[in-house]
C-alpha cells in the first residue's frame, strides 16, 4: 500500500521537525507568517510551504487581519496523534515504576550496604 501524502493526515504532517516547531510556536499564541519566519530563522517561502501542509490537515487555521494572515493552532486536528500516543502511556508508567523500584533498591543498598 502506498504511503499517504504528507497532506493526507496529521501524523505525516507533524513528522517534519520544522512543522513541529511551527506548531510549538503557535501553541503559545497566534502569529503572522513574518513572526514565524523570525522565530524559526527560515525563509518566508519555506515557512509558507510548511503552513500550507499544516493548513491542509487542519492543524492550523488562518484568518486575515488587515494586510496580514494570522495563523493559530487547531489542537482538535492533533487529537488522533494524542489518542494513539496515549495508548502507550501504560507502558511508560510501568517502566517508570520499575525504575523507581531499582533506584529505591540501590539507595537501600547504599544506606545499609
């Protein structure tokens, strides 16, 4: 089966690190393209291309504010990613509990050993 296009779903869209940086920036506040360009240190056409992909999967929404286009995060579009990652939460909790047990044993050995 062929891999879905980058714009087909949020998973593929956020696989690109620069797009995740854009989402991080937009999680703090809505921003115009020029502000994202400054924050990321990328050329404007690159930021616009990444924003287009994020817009197509619904991860960001845009509105006109005077002569600027302002982007904001749409967290609902990222819910499938959250739901998928959440299914692994119990594994991390189990591993952290095991690590806590090992650390407690080491501390006990150090104290009594």
